[in-house]
C-alpha cells in the first residue's frame, strides 16, 4: 500500500476517518501528509471538514503547515469554522492558525462562523484576535452576515467585541439595512440599541427604515426617539 497510495487516497482516508490506514501510509512516507488532491486540498483540509479530531491532531503534531490554502484559498481554519468543528478550531488556533486569513472571496473564518451561527467558534476566534470588522470583497463584515441571518446571540457577541454597526457594504447597506430587509426584528432592534443609524442611505437611496416592513419601522423610530 505504501508505495502505491495516491494523493487522492490519502485525502479520502482523512475525510472518511480511516486513521489507521492514513497513519500507516504517512509514517512510511511523511511527504504524503502534505500531498494535495485536484482541489489542492490536503489531508488536513479534509479531516477538518469531516471533523476527525484524531487525524487533525496527528497531522498537526507531525508539523503539517496549519495555514496551507486550497485552490480557493481556504485554509483548514476556514473549513473548520464553516463546518462547525469547535474542538478542531481550538487545535488549529493553538498551532498558530492565522485568524484573519482571507480566501478568494475575501472572507475570514469569522465571516463563516457569523453567517452559519457558529457561536462558540466565533467566540474562540474573537477572543484570540480575529478582526470583527474585517471586510470581504463585497465589503461585508461578519456583522453584515449575522444580521442578514438574524443570528441574535452572534450579533450580541460581535457588538461586545467592538463590531461597527454602520459600515456599508458594496451596495451601501449597513447591517441594519440587511436585518430590516430580511425582517429580522430582534436583530434590527439590537443593532439600533447599539448605535446603528436608521438614516444612512444605501446605493438605492434607501434607509433601513424604508426597507422595514410591518410595525418594524415604527418600532425602530421609537427606539431612536426614546
């Protein structure tokens, strides 16, 4: 097996959790630990995706590069954060994973934690130095992502870590615009209570309250006036 195993097979062992097979191959040829498949993903990328902590720990202890990128510039930390792998995120951070590394869309791991409501992962990232105001290629911050989805606790967490409420994305939208447009009532209230402006216009010359439906417009105006 050792002499004939392919890069794709190594990655498949990692994704499927076949630790014994993976370990046997890599210990016989350590260069296999960093071989990539057709997407430039390593065994570490795939183990992070599938949540195999034993394989991740083994690879990191071997000294595998923690910040290696695939063909879309995703690092193992991007993948673990997006997939909700809390323990693996801890392992990667402990091994020096770059918290503010960006992929081809300009997104940091925190962007994915915010959009997918990975509260514990977002907390880990922020407490270790992730930038709450990082912007992607559309100028969206993690707060934009969380607000559009109405991820209330995550919005609270970002605000507690000094996330700015009034940054505008490439369409001129603030997080409040997105919360109002998606009818995220509790998220919109929280943002206004933390200084989000109801008067900023986006590129369509719309303010957040102009996007608000039902009684949300009145509610937000009362908070500001009160």
